[in-house]
C-alpha cells in the first residue's frame, strides 16, 4: 500500500530527475540541430518532432492511476492495511497502464506521425498533426516566409514564471498563416534547431529581416 501511495510522488521525482538530466545534456551538447533526429534520402527529409517523450507519458499515466487508486482503497478496503489482492490489482493496473502508454507513445513517436516532411521533388513541406492541428498541413516551399523562435511565458500558481521556446513557421499563400513545430525548454537548443532548419527550407536570415509580420498567436500577459 505504501508503494501505491508513493507512486505519484515517485513519478514527480523521477520526472524532475529526467528533466534535469535532459537540461544538463542540452547545456553541454554540441549537436548542430539541437539534438533533433532526422532521416534523409534523395527525395525527402523527415525531421522527427514528437510532442511528448515516451518516458514522460509513462510517469504521468502511472502517477495518475496510482493517485486515483489510493483513496478508494484507503477509504473502502481497510485503510493502509488492505488485503494483498486488492492493492496488488491496483499496482498492476497503475504500472501496467503506464507501461502500455509508454509503448504506445514510443510507437507513435517512431511511426512518423509527428515528422516534419520536406519533399525535395515536390518542393513542399508537410506539418504533422501536432499543436492542435487536426490534419497534416502541406505548404509550398516558395510560400514560406519566416522561421523564428517564440518565447512563451507561463506563470505558475505560486507566482513563478517558466519559459518555453517554440520554433514557429510563417507562410503565406492566400492569407498569412503560422504553425508551431516543436517546443524546447532551453533557448540555445531551440535556436540551434532553427538555424539548422532554415537552409533545409531555403530560408535565409537576410530575407527574413525585410519581412514584418504581425503574429496572430495569443500573447500571455503577466498579471500586474
């Protein structure tokens, strides 16, 4: 029962460890594209941009199921001394659900569903179904105008502010449009990714300087 009770707390602790190690690795990483995986052949370039890491999904699901199972067992099945089959079943459900979610997310991340695809023959770019997009969006390379990193501030409940760095693509055919590509927790990593991706999309920094865009993305204002 103590193992079940501590599951959400252990999940949070492990999540902090994983996040800290990831930030430490990013700080000393020399990867020119921010550590993003890509696959290239003669016809296309596939840039793998999964929204959620499989390990994060594992910890979130196992922690959530462990949290939800603790209170019914504590109140209905003998407090912190329930019968072993009861708490054993809850543990199997919590950790089994976490493992199943991990495997599903791992498959989804490697299936290509979250890939940004640059087709060299057709001269198009396909944005994956992430960040609220219901379908893949195909854009002509000639319509792409700008690629930049947007800094997003989020205020916590206790008054602290955290920042994420979102590479964003701007394009224009009939109307200006934009789409998020990924989300990073360090600015340097996001900037390295954008600097690497610009030549792949045939965007030069000089051409971007002459373009003025008014972002339609919502701006989060900090409370005064």
